[in-house]
């Protein structure tokens, strides 16, 4: 008797630990909780319960040939439980975080067997988003580009910046579902590979940083600056930003209408040494330009 008890405890300890079998699954997956029997014995009664209230979610009475699943009062297991009438194993399909928790198996027959399963359900992760956090380009005395990586509505995750394979910084969140963001400063000329990784205990998603792309968004604000300046007719600023070559090609369609293409070419700023870029803007697109600059 004592010998059997010790054996039982040892089994529990080695197989399931004090807290039972830990099962980690991804939202949307199916998980099967095994009885570890190949066949239900004739005299077996099998009961599956969920949660602290030990709500019965499945019951098998082999002798009576009854195989029943039942939902908890809040209906979270609706159409999600499948009972294997051969082994008594229970499958939960399309699992969600609501099904996170402790499941108990009790087999009473010749002897009593209990087994505990602790299911942790993790959300599917989306790829984190990297954006520029440089407010203005005009403060261009710095050769650095400010970036921020973020993940919205996450829980039980860590968000990290990696330079190659080495961890630069990270931030974690446990229970609450919140939005996370993590800043990074890089030099415009930096040739290292940077990546932002979002991970939970069972999966991860990576976004690679494209410095040339993200750290050149300043170009847009320069264009905006020029448009704004043009709108108030201030030619001084346009003259000051002398790096621009503005060419206009106009084509008369008839006496009244002419279509124009404005090409703005810029190069040789400290930020854009490597790339000269061209922007083509149709005049129909409500962008205002300085009338004098375009006079023929
Ligand atoms: C279930 O597992 C989770 C994560 O492994 C742990 O935090 C929690 O305490 C466990 N709960 C029980 C009742 O064992
Ligand atoms: C259990 O399942 C049996 C058939 O396997 C059915 O006849 C019986 O009504 C069910 N009982 C409950 C409480 O659902
Ligand atoms: C198990 O269920 C299947 C169909 O649901 C049935 O054909 C089979 O006879 C059942 N087996 C037992 C042992 O009840
Ligand atoms: C899985 O569950 C979610 C949320 O309850 C539901 O929106 C989705 O349609 C389900 N998917 C399948 C394949 O049943
Ligand atoms: C955040 O998650 C909750 C549930 O986890 C959901 O109801 C809500 O719509 C989500 N919000 C966003 C912005 O995705
Ligand atoms: C982004 O920049 C603004 C000011 O430019 C700063 O207040 C904010 O904290 C930055 N965000 C992050 C996530 O670093
Ligand atoms: C620029 O970024 C580097 C790290 O990439 C940092 O060491 C340096 O202090 C930053 N300089 C400024 C002016 O923010
Ligand atoms: C992301 O997951 C893959 C396996 O899917 C693993 O090989 C890799 O090491 C993980 N990366 C991080 C940073 O956790």
C-alpha cells in the first residue's frame, strides 16, 4: 500500500511535476489531452473537468456506453470538444485564450487514476512595425536616425532590437494586453543589420530594418516644406535650398488646357549622398508651386 503510494507520487513527480503536464499551444490550434490508455477498460468511468470549479466537460461510462461532452455555463467550449471513444482522450479544437487553465482527468475503475494538464494558450503574433521617430529633418546636425519598433495589443511577449545576432535592448509585458514600443538610434551610414523581434514563449516574428528606406522619409518633409514655402510665395527658401533642380515639361492639349509634369531632382545633401532621387508630380494633384519659379 505504502509502496504503491510512493510509486504513484514518484510517477506524478517525474511525469507531470507538481503542477501537472504543461501544455503550450498557439491560439487557433487543436490540443489533445491523452489518457495514455490504448483502450478504455470495461469497468472504467472517465471524467474530464476544467478550472478551479472542476466543471465537468466530458464523461464516459464504458459499461453504459455513454460518451458525453458538456459545456461550462458561459459556453466557451461550444462545438470545441471531441472525445475519443477508444482511448477516452479529449481534444479541444480551435483553442482560444479563454481555454487557458487547468484540466483534470479522473479514471475510476479497478483503481483511481488522476492526471492534471495545465494549458497555456498564446496569441498568434503579428510582425512588429518599425517606423521613423525623427520629428524634423531640419535638425540635421545629428547624423543619427531615430527609429521606433512597436507591437499593438500584445500580452506575454518580449519586444527586442538585435544588431546582427546580439541583443541591444528589450522590453517585456506579461498579463495586460497593451501596446509596446522600443526606440533605436542608428547612424544614417550604418551598414549593420538590425532587426526587431517580437516573441512569446512559443513563437516569434521578425522585422528587418531597412535604414536606406526608413531614414530617408525626411525627403517627404523637405518636399512639404517647399510646397508650403511656395504657397506663401516665399522664394527665399526655395533659393536657399539650392540643391534642387526643378524642371517642367508642359504639353498643350488644346487652347485652354495644358498638362505639366514637374520633376524635382535633388542630390548631394549629407543625408542622401548615395542616392539621387527623382520625384514626379503631376500638376493636377493639388500641389502648389511658386509661380515665379516656374515662369517660362
Ligand atoms: C500553469 O502554467 C503556467 C505557465 O507555465 C504557470 O504560470 C501557472 O502557475 C500554472 N498553473 C498551475 C495551476 O499550475
Ligand atoms: C450522453 O450520451 C448518450 C449517448 O452516448 C445519450 O443517450 C445521453 O442522452 C447523453 N447524456 C447527456 C446528459 O447528454
Ligand atoms: C466510437 O464512435 C464511432 C463513431 O462515432 C462508432 O462507429 C464506434 O462504434 C464507437 N466505438 C465505441 C467503442 O463505442
Ligand atoms: C475559431 O474561433 C474563433 C473565435 O471564437 C472564430 O472566430 C473562428 O471562426 C473559429 N475558427 C474555426 C475554424 O472554427
Ligand atoms: C485588442 O485585443 C482585444 C482582445 O484581446 C480586442 O477586443 C481589441 O479589439 C484589440 N484591439 C486592437 C486595436 O486590435
Ligand atoms: C519619439 O520622439 C518623441 C519626440 O521626438 C519622443 O517624445 C518619444 O518618446 C519618441 N518615442 C519613442 C518610442 O522613443
Ligand atoms: C547616435 O547613435 C549612436 C548609436 O548608434 C550613439 O552612440 C550616439 O550617441 C548617437 N548620437 C546622437 C547625437 O544622438
Ligand atoms: C525565432 O523562432 C525560430 C524558430 O521558429 C528560432 O529558430 C529563432 O531562434 C527564434 N528567434 C528568436 C530571436 O527568438
